[in-house]
């Protein structure tokens, strides 16, 4: 692992080498009410019927949700783009307290992966009856209470069976993620840890659930949002850290050839932080 990424890791407290607890969660928060077995979600749920929903995955440790303001800003921007009623959700301070309450009732101590799913209230066909939303808050225990770098590098490849469709929705986390599902299945079939997805112009968009960075000649590069990359929370955090350390970081279009010629490759997301890549193809 070269020193440039290691330096970023040290400042960012990169990557959770997280292993999920084998005990399943027992309770959820559904629009402010603690329930078991997701009671109250009906078959007319618009997330189920039309993927009329978005979600946010967050990392809770040391008594708080990490980068919560950035997460909350993305939730609000995403809801606005999907024409969802913003008053439907609690503020981010209330969300953090609701997370603590949910962890307590589930007897989760230390760190947790938090998932907030927001979905429009039931009713209607393609045209919804409501613009107000309900939400589902989940907590799943993690063993690691700090960001740590993965000891074993990842093996990745290019997904051949699916492409990222670039649109205004590419930058937000809707629940319509079939391309990620198919990419992850292809990675499993080929013995990779992850798959990197291209768009229709054969530019790199992202990995399944992670943004992509490459390091070349001491400079960082990451795919543009315009190429279908998710506007990832950790992605932006790494860009900011690089700037603060006077390291150039370019948001540009990247090709498979760029990956092959890179000095280093790493993936980022808000729960795992940074994961370094050991092998791409035969390199």
C-alpha cells in the first residue's frame, strides 16, 4: 500500500473493516414509532410497488452519526428532486437521538450501520395521492468502532452485463438499484470482491455501493457526477481532505485504461471509509 493513500487514511480515519453481528435486529423505527418485524408496512407501499423511495446508509460510532450534516443535506436535496414532502422527517438532531433510542432497544452497543429509507405514503398508481412521506430507520451492529484500513486488498473487475444509465437521479440513492445488484452478482460469479460499472460512453461511473478513486503520479482522480457517479458522502470528504493537504484531486472522466495505468486504486463509502484495491484484472 503506497504512502499517499495511507496518509489520506490516517487523516480521514478511512475504511471500516466491518463484520456484521450475526444476531438479527429485532426492532425498527417506522415514522417515529418503534415496531418489531417492520409492522405497519403494507403491500401498497410505494417503495415496494414503484421504487418511489430513497435511502441513506450511515455509520454510527463514538456516540454519533459520522458526517451527519452531509448525510442530512443529501437526504433533503434528494427528497426535493423526487418532489417528496420535506416536513415529513425529523431534523438531523432528532434523527441522531432516534438512532440512539433504536440502538438501545436493540441492545446494540458501540458501532452500527444505520439505514434510513424514505418512501412516499401509500396510494395512487404512477401518480401518487400524497407527497408526504414515511420513513424506516434500521440499525445493525458492527464490530469495529473506528475507521480502519482493510488488511487484504480487494480484487475488482469491470461489470460486462450492466451499464449505469446517467440521469439526474444517478447522483441520489433511490431504491431502484438493479444495476448494483446485477453488478454484485457478476462480481461474485467471477470471484471478485467488487465490480466497477461503466456508463454507456464506457466511462467509469462507480463500483457497487462505492465511489472509485485512482492515484497517478501523486494526483488523485475520481469519476465525475456527470458520468453517473453517486455524489458519495465519503467521496466528497476525501476530496476535501486532499485539498486541505494540497493534493490535487480531479473530478474527470476515467476509462478502463486509466485504471490499468494507475499507481493505486481505492474505493470509498460512508460506512467502510476507504478500501484499497490489490488487483484489477491481471494487474
